[in-house]
C-alpha cells in the first residue's frame, strides 16, 4: 500500500512489519530522544537502555544501523533491573516514536487491526514465529494506538 493511502477498514491483522508496514518495526528510521540522547531508531534506544555502562550506551547510540545496535546490545553488561523494566522502556520508546506525524497518523490508520510482529529469526518474546509467541512488541504497539485513539476522541 503506497505511503499516505488509508488502510482498509476491514483489515483484521498485520502480521509482519515489512513492506507497507515496515514503519511499525523498531528498525524503521525514526529519530527519538530518550533519556537525553538522540537515537536513529527505537532499536538503538532500546538496546542502549539495556547497558549498565555509559560508554556502552554511547557505542550503541552511535551504531551505524539498527542491526548493529541490536548485536551490540546483546553483548553489553545488563543493568541490574533490566528484566523488570524492559517492557516499560519499550513502551516509552514507542510512545516517543509515534508521538507526532506522520508516524502518529500511520499507526492510527491501522484502525483495530491486530498487530503481530511475525518473524523468521526466532523471537517468540517480542514477536511470533509459526503462530507461537508472546508478541510483546505488537501488544505494546496496540496499547500506544489505543492511547492515541483516546487522545484523539
């Protein structure tokens, strides 16, 4: 679907964040400011937020692309509270990403469609593989969308 075109009202599920729905991906270029630093993507911000040491946060922030940021984030020393805050960190990053147009409008245009981060790389926590997974990213995106819908009403 071309950018700017309204999504069909009957759309029930978006199950891969690619093609016309790549904007839903954390790898989509969408600069956000998180905890006083500017990041190229949500993936950069999220991976940097994991790090205990400031030099690792900066290195992830400066990563050339989101894939590199993700790889670096998998090697950092985790902050001690990471497991208890990671979903809140993601939610806050997504709120920042979709706070203004055009991404705000594009998320709202998904209507009531179920958002599922289907993937082929085996992530069953943030997404779904072969119908199995917790889909935390999709669920948080739908939460942000509901918040924006309420704000708009």
